[in-house]
C-alpha cells in the first residue's frame, strides 16, 4: 500500500451521467397526472350524478354501478400511465409512471 503524496493533484471526479429522456417526457408525465385527476373526478362525478337522479325519481340503480364506474376509471387511468411507465428513456419518468398502474 502506498501513501499518496500530498502534493499530487487530486483524482478526477467521475464523468457526469448522460441525461436521457428530455423535457418532453417530463411534460408527458405531468399531463398524465392531470389526466388522472380529471378522469377520476369526471367518472366519479358521473356515477354520483346517476345515483342522485335515480334516487330523485325513485328508481333503484343496479348494484354493479360503482364497480363498473371504478373499472372504467381505472382503465382510463392505467392506459396512459402504462405508456409513461414503460416508454420514456428517463428512469425518473418511468419510476413516476409505474405506481399509477
């Protein structure tokens, strides 16, 4: 084992990581997040409206209403999230998209 000379220049830092992906992937991830919020609010609001109208006219709605509303909302949210989770080259954008699936 050799002891470094204190007058030797310090070692060079490792090269910076190459950035991949770019700003378009980040913008797409933000748009998918906004899409998720908008779809969730719209689908749940539509289900609520159907239920309220049904109650106001005295009609029972099928028990499958809310599971169907949830499945439709999940499908509309999962498709764009899957694209964000697998297509971009940026690991940060992929990591942001995968939990939504």
